[in-house]
């Protein structure tokens, strides 16, 4: 596949994926008292979680213990290994999807491959969420309350709900960073 063809295929694929649904920012709360969607859902979910960047930035203020830091580092190291493998899987499945589109494969084959790409991406999101849950569980109630006050004072920040680099926002991490 030439570089120009690859660029066209990837651009078409990106456009197709964007067409699958409105952006999260365009989605409002769920209808008839249902669960919130889009940004409202992310805000509700991540308002109870603590991005590593936030914990790191305020480690002294919340009095993280050396045991907590050790546990946080281990959680990050463990999730990094899993993220690395999943990123390779996403790249492989996305290449296969691009090749199907380039070859003019039938819609059902393209959609089946898209399901594989999205399945691996969902696993990646679960790893990120799992890490944030571990961070939350390592912190004491008093430390979480102190971080909640910081988030309330400074707002969600550029990386998504809950602070800089939170999942789901622009600038969010593609992989966990070492503590």
C-alpha cells in the first residue's frame, strides 16, 4: 500500500468512525431519567476518581505514605505492561481494518473487523479505568476529600474530568505514566 493510499484509507476510516455517532460533547443527559450520556456521564464517573497526575502533584499536601507510593508505583507498572500489549493489538487490528477497506471488502467483513478493533480499545479503556480505581482504593478517605477540594477549586482541567490527563479527554494519557 502506498503512503498516499494509506493516508486516504485512514482518513476515510476516521471519517466513517466519526459518523457512527455524535461526539460525546453533543450528547446530553439521558432521556426520561436514564443514565447520563457523553460528557455528563464522564463527569459523573470521573468526579469520584483521581488521575495519577493529580495525586503526584499533591502527594506532599495529602501526605502520601511511602507504602502508598510503593503500591501506586506497582499498580502503574503492572498496568503499563498490559497497555503496551493492547496497543500493539489495536495497531494490528486497525491495519487489518484499513486493508479490508482498501480492498473493497464487503460491509459485514469490515464491520466484523471494526468490532475487533473496538473490542481491543475497550480492553484498553478498562485497564485505564482499573488503574484509576486502584489509585482511589489506595488513598484514604481524608486524602480523597483533599483531592476533591483541589478538583473543585481548579476545575476539571484540560485532560478530562477530574484533572489534567484524565481518561476520555483531549490530552488524556494513552498509557499509564510511572508514579
